[in-house]
């Protein structure tokens, strides 16, 4: 069975600082990996995804993530955080042939200080 | 592209009534749709997977007679909470898989249900 761990429940950064949100997964083969963002009271928005190929993936809103097979990780990064990035971030893993089914991490709440 | 809508966005109902929530894929065809429930400050809990034209597959512990799911077309799935009770109050989110893209779920904006 696949699983996702987001070790950080809550992270606080200053506006303009760099950001890294951690995600570790457990899956026997190469998974499909996703990062979603959720603003309060809203649904989830897809930031980026990795299926294959280049392990550094660019997403929307200036986010990127790097797939590291040796570490079973898919960490999300942004070089300079904006106040509007404050939200809940979810990492998710899927698998080929799973009919889109995803396993989600518990989420990381990002607070941005002015 | 890949826009998913939900209606209503918020609903308040009395205990014992039934509530229907609609999930639509606006600009793509979705052979598979998912229904999630989210409690405050928690992750998403998958309730069921619905495939167009077939019965939904419910996750363990989810009462299929309580949460009726219908996926009658490639763009519409509905979740009906039957005989709702206060403990059913929650944030319900649907998502849809775009058959034209790689296996990716696109999420609706969610429906806040409050049962009095």
C-alpha cells in the first residue's frame, strides 16, 4: 500500500524568504506525485505533478518540486514566498493504473509573516 | 482548463432532511469522480469513487445507503446525504479525473454542509 508523510504540520516563514515543504512517500515502483494547495474554505488547486522524465518539475505560482527516488521524497520549493501563499499544502501519491485514485498526506499549514 | 464546479457552495438544513450536492466537470469529460469529506484542520478522507454509468465504490466505513452517489453522465456526479444529522456536518469536496490527460484529479471548490 502506498502512503505519504508530510513531517511538518505547520511552517511559518517571513515574506520574501525561501520555502521548502517536505514530502516522503512509500510506494514500490515509480509513483505519480502531486502537490495541491488549499486556501481556507476552498477546494484544492493543483500546483504541479510528476509522472516521469525530468525530476525537477515546475508548477504554477513560482513553485517547483524535485523527485528524489533515493530519498523517496518530493519536496516543494519556492525561492521567495508571498503573503498570498499562506494556505494548506497537500502532497499526494498515485500509481499507474489506479484510475486516478490518490493517497494524501496530512497537509502542511503555511503561515507567512509580513 | 480542467474546471470543476460544485453546487451549492454552502447549505444549512434541518436534521432528518436529505441534501443533494452536485459536482460538474465544466470543460472536460470525467469518467471517474471522487467524493471526499474534510474535517476542520484535517486532510481529505476519500468517501467513494464513482465511474460513469456504474455503481460507486465506497471506502470502508462509509455508509452507502447514507451517502448516495450517482454518476449519470461524463460531466455530472451527485452526492445525496440522506436523513442528515448534525454529525454529517462537514466540508464535502468532489474531484474529477480528466480522461484526456494523465491521471490527475481536479477538485471542486467544496460544499459546506451544516445540519441543525
